[in-house]
C-alpha cells in the first residue's frame, strides 16, 4: 500500500501535535524523509563544517540517495505511526495508526513467563534474514518495547542462530539499483536503530552458528548466552562489504581493537568459548543443556522488578546512544557504496554460482 497525499499531510499534522520531544535522531529522520518526499533527492550544497545542525540535517537527507518521493512519503507516514504513543489523543487517526506486526512465519513472536521471544524461523535457509524479515524484526522490537514483558529474547529455530543477511536480497528486488540500495540502507538503519533504542533488557540465546549481521548486533544486547555449538563469523571483507550493526564501534570497545580487527576485517571465525573470553558472549552452556539452563536463568531474571531493570539499562546504555546512532548512519552510508562495488557483486555471484543457482 502506498501512502496518499492525504495520509502524508495527516502525518505532518500529527508531528506538529507531538506531546513529547521524540529525540534528535527521530527529528532528523522526519526532516530527511519530509524533504525527500516533498523536494526529492538532496541537491543543496553541504553546510559549512561548524554548522553542526545544518550538516546533520544535510547528511540525513543525503543518506536517502535517490529514494523515490512516494517511498519517502510512505516511510514518513510509517515512522510517524511508530511514534504514536507520544502523540496527542486529539491528533486524529492516521491510516497506519494501529499498524501491528504483520503475520509472519519467518519471524515468530511468542510470550512466556513475562518474556517476549522473537524467533528467527527459516531453518531450511539457516535463518538467513530476508528484506521482509528486517522490517518484521524492527516492528517486533517496537511492539516488544511497549508490551508488558520484562525481558525480550532473540533466538533461532533449528541448528543455526542465523546465517545473516539473505544474499538473495541483492537479486530478488525490483526497481533501479540506486533506488534499491537507498531503500536497503534505510531499512538497515531502522533495523539497527531499533536495537540501539530498545528500552528493556535484550538477551540473545545463540543456539548455533551466527554469521554477519546476526553477530554484529550482539554488541547491542545486554546479555548473550550461547550453546557450545555456536560460532561467530563476520566474513565482510570476503563479501566485499564492511561492518554494520554498530560493530565498528562496539567490537573494539568489547574485545579490544586487535581482536575486533581479526573478526571484522580478516573474517576470523571464533568459537563460543573464544567469544566468551573476548566479552562478546556472557556465558556458554553445553548444547545438551543449553535451553534448560538458559531458560532457568531468564525465568529467574524476569521476576526482577521491571522498572528497576529498565532504568538500570538506561543508565548503562543511554550515554553512548548518540554515538551509536551516528556510527549506524555512517556504516549504512558506507555499505550503500560497497553494495555497488565490483568486489561485492562478484562475491555474491560466487556464492550463488557455487550453489548452482546462477
Ligand atoms: C541490496 C541489499 C539488500 C539488503 C537488505 C538490507 C539489509 C542489508 C544488511 C547487509 C549487511 C549484512 C551482512 C551480513 O550478514 S554478511 C553475511 C551473509 N551471510 C553469509 O555470507 C553466509 C552465506 N551462507 C553460507 O556460507 C552457508 O550457507 C552456511 C555456512 C551458512 C551454511 O552452510 P551449509 O553447507 O551448512 O548449508 P547450505 O549452504 O546448504 O545452506 C542451506 C540453504 O540455506 C541457504 N542459505 C544459507 N545461508 C544463506 C544466506 N545468508 N543467504 C541466502 N541463502 C542462504 C543456502 O543457499 C541453502 O539453500 P538451498 O537449500 O536452497 O541450496
């Protein structure tokens, strides 16, 4: 469904009625999408170096590349709708006001003992994350941030946690390359933002190997419990791409720059025990007892007073948030360029030609 002019005007009106400041990142996103929807791609000169606000706005608008006006309009309407809890009640009902998580078989959301569980459910494809799944996970996190659960858990169904980005995302979409990459960068940015902004304790149960973006966002989790069958692999350079999920910032902080470089630049695959020794994983359990032990732990933790846990998380995380959003924006900008590179195109072709799918 494409948002109409009326939907867009409605959303612009709703923004004017916001009761609370939605924060700088949200305001930048709104600004950029508004400009793109009304004026198209940014073609104004870059503001001078000390005009910080002007530059931030220019960067946000420019990052949308050649995103079509209609898509920007739709994204603006969707984004305003995701801000609804802070809108005034007299703002009128926008078309997407009650949008909830779409029915999805690949991302399953369940609830257990005050814990919301988001399960990647594509075991036949090793839980590779499709374009749709990025959007579903973003919506699932938004919903979990507002539901009455105390903790949110992420896990995978089958023998993999996740093989990362579904490499057919690069070939399965329509439209011009520029448009597709601009949309993809925005989708990725929103996806990672939803981890950065997640307000409650977020725990990963890494039930098996994890690859690419499934590894990098772990730096944004509050605890990572792993089966001893899990491995952690970020083969970015061999795919001709660059780190995302804020890992270019979180990994050097967590494990030190040398170990981070081995993973993120040289693509070294590490075991669960190595990841634990390096601080990426909180604790490793034998595979046979992993579910039982991890769930016993989570069920006990979920009985803690929820507000105290939430505020505790805020204290631990909120000071670095601005930086994380800036890192995310920059990583997405760089990736958008890398997707067009010969190195990246060749690497994806090699993967699928080895599978006999080209
Ligand atoms: C324009 C871009 C749009 C992007 C959308 C926005 C967001 C972008 C985010 C970009 C940043 C993300 C970066 C990453 O995550 S990089 C890491 C990407 N992942 C990989 O490189 C892993 C690729 N897969 C493998 O190497 C192997 O499949 C694996 C080691 C995981 C398992 O090997 P095994 O031999 O045990 O199993 P199979 O290879 O036979 O796999 C079973 C089937 O699953 C399919 N599969 C597995 N992983 C993927 C994948 N990542 N993408 C697509 N398909 C995958 C595999 O092809 C098999 O399918 P068939 O049974 O049909 O043959």
